[in-house]
């Protein structure tokens, strides 16, 4: 007989990478505004999106936004009036691969093979800055500089937003990372963290490093703010979580060397139960 | 390999079992006529303690669970055949008549024997069961709506894991022998009431006479009692009222249909609704629950 899952713990939970990849697809289809960002003009123009977005019928039934509408990209130095450009940024696909790696072929920059207790991710980001027609730029009427206007208590001139034609590009991004335990909003949770990243075919290297820095930071911040997994959710609200006499906490090392563990193509969590009065 | 695997150790499963036991209550009352007598009962009970063992053949065995009868009351009513006692002179008048006499009293008619055994403890000796995963569709779910609309209406589908009993054995209620004396006193009090407003000493004399007639035998005859009255009440609880069967059925139904040891919505919400955004929910498929001597294992797949 194989070793019991709970040989060194009271509650064991594991999710296979196949399941996680299906979950990622569900999240992208049901919470599209987490993956699609753009200015109002872009959000309204379905034909102009850099990547087609598939959503569930419920998203439409409940009038959920497909894009998170962001402010126009400011043109630095322009303040009389301020001028903004439209943009579109979309995460169009994402996939995860738990150690041992067998779903994603990592680029050499990420020194394959994937190390134990690590996961690999690949995702595609598409985007564009709207390039305004020249006559729109020529039509901007300069006003009183903003600094001088505010000095005398006058309102800043209204910004001029310049919609433009999107000329989309896509980046194939690879990343490796690990999972940590964290207390988020008072709940013991699982937190994914990217350790390293590579973008295919971007030169010069410094530009790549800058984009990587932005993307890695953005992903880690969004994982922390929006996509932590409380243990209770990880265990599908397992009944023990609702018993007042029982408290659950992560099983320490020893006896569990890695908790959470990324192994056997799965993300695993081990919990120890304490029974109170 | 399944997309999701969750396992609970034997000691964790024991906690689920304790919650299962702690939440069980049962109450019932009923009455019926059984030919020469009618009877009613009122019972309420809860469960305590018990031992649990998990087996590699996929079964669970639950033993020695106390049935605490918070209420265990019954009443048997019948018509006492009429007869007369008394009419004696105990201090005759030397000249004529009687100075002190016991009047002739005729009694009979309806009489009830109430029995209250509340607090009695009996036992579920053995429950053999396996785990059963069920998919529950709320019958109140509105027709032709999405899963999300059903959730918003408070009627989501659910996956449930139940303990599905193969058998439930409940020990018969054991009526204590002391009930015999209690019932005699109850009958005595009922007869005293029938005797009306007589002085106690006079009632004592009449009661002695009634006992001499064999009142208990008369009552036993009416009720068809062959052995002791305590045994008859024991039979009334266990066989006539079939409280054993009722408890066995209630426990089996509770385990198999009323109290899932594990339950969650399908599709399962993994991101809550927020700022007007709908919750993100994932469909769960192929839920299965098994047990071995070490743990309970629940597996499932994420639907496409």
C-alpha cells in the first residue's frame, strides 16, 4: 500500500497543474478585467483589441467589464493642456507547470531544468500604444501653463486625450517561481511568487531587463493583492475549517520539509489540526 | 491522476464524526389504539460518545454510541372493568346499625398509566458504513437559470459526501425493574382518585381490599400482560411503538441524507464577488470519496 497522504499531517490538499491550468482559464473568462487593461476608447472598441477575449455568458449577463479602464498614458512635459495617449495591455494566455517540468519548455535564460519545488509559467502579453493622427496633435491648442494657473487658484486646463490606431505587439514571457505561506487579510494563504523571468526576442538587453522588472513586479503585486489562495479555498471549504473546536495550521518542518510543496506536478499543502475544548 | 486530492487523517475524520454525532437530534410523538388499550408516546433524544474505526475495505465502523433519551414518556390508557368494594361496618352499633362503616364504592372506567423514563441511556451498538459522494440539485432552484443566478437566488448545486450506512444496530430500550413499583404506585394513585373524597385511612382500607381482589391481575388481564408490567412497557417501547426501528431509520437517514460530512458549492467560488464583479467559480467534476484505515481521500477534477 502506498504511503498515506496524511502520514505526517492531519489534512492534505493537492492540486495538479492540469487542474490549475483549467482554473486559470476559468478566471480569465470570468474576471477578464483582471487581465485586460486599456483606456476608455480602447475598451469600447472590440475590433481594436490586441487579443480576442473569451468571456462567459454570466460576464455579459451581469454587465461586468472586460477591460479595466485606465487613465490615458501621459505625455511627459505636456501640461498646458496635459495630453494623454490611449493604450491596450492584455494578458492573452497563461499556463503553469509544477516541478518536474513537462508542460513548458523553459528558455536557456532561465537555466532549465526547472529546479525542485519550483513552478514554471508562460504567458503571452499583447499591447500597443495608440498612435494619434498628426492632425489631432496639430489641433491641440496650448493654454496657460498648469503651474501658473494653479498658483492663482485657477483650475488646470482639461486634459486632451488622443485616441489613436493600435499597432499591437505580443511578448512571450517565461517565468519561474515558488509558493510561500502568507497571512493575507488575516487568513493563512498560499502566495505565488515569481523569482525570475525572461522575454523572448527583446533587444537590447537593458530594455528587456526593464520590461522584465516591470512585469515581474506587476505579476507579484497582482498575485499578492488579487490571487492569494486562502487555505480554506484550497481545501474546498473542507468541513474541518468550520468546526469551532478545531484549528488548523501549516505542518512545520520537521516532519514536512516543504510546505507548501511543488512536486509530482502538483502543489501540495499539509495542515496540522489542534483540537480545543 | 485527479486534478484535486484532499485527504483527512483518521483523527481529523474523527472530528468530523464527532460533529456528526453532536448535531443529531430526534423527536417524535404519536398515539394509537391497540384494541383493549390506547397508548401514546413522546420521545426526544441526542447522541453522545461512540468509537470510530476506519478499515481498508473502504468501510467505517461506529460503535457504542450513547442514545440519551432527553424525553421518554409513554402513557397506556384502558377501561378498568367496574367492580364494587366496601359496604362494611367496622364498628357496629350494639343496639342497632353501624357506628363506623366503609361505604360501598363502585369504581371502573378509563384509567391511564403514564410512564416517564426521561434521562434513560440506551445504545447504538454498531453502524457499518461507507462514504458516498452525491450531487445535490436544490429542488427550489429556479428553472433555466445559470449556476451563478442559482447561487444568487440562494439555491446553488452542491457536492456532498455522506456516511452511507450499510446497517445500523440499536439496542432495545431496557426498562428498569424499578418501574414495576413505580407503576403500582401510579395505579394506586389512580384508584385513590377514583375513590373520591374519603379520608386517607378509609382509602387505605379500600386499597387493601382492592389489592386482595387482585387489581394488578385485572389490569394485566385487560392489557394482555403475561409477565411483569415493566416487561410489558419494554415491549411497548421496543416493539409496539418500534422506537428501536424509528431510531435506526432516523440515524441511517441522518447519516446518508441529512448531514453531509463534507459539502461545497458547485461551481465552487474561488474569487469572491467584488465591486460589482461576479464571483469566479470553477466547475467540479467526478467527485469521489474513499476511506482506508489511515485516512479519508476525496478526489475531483476541475471541469472545462
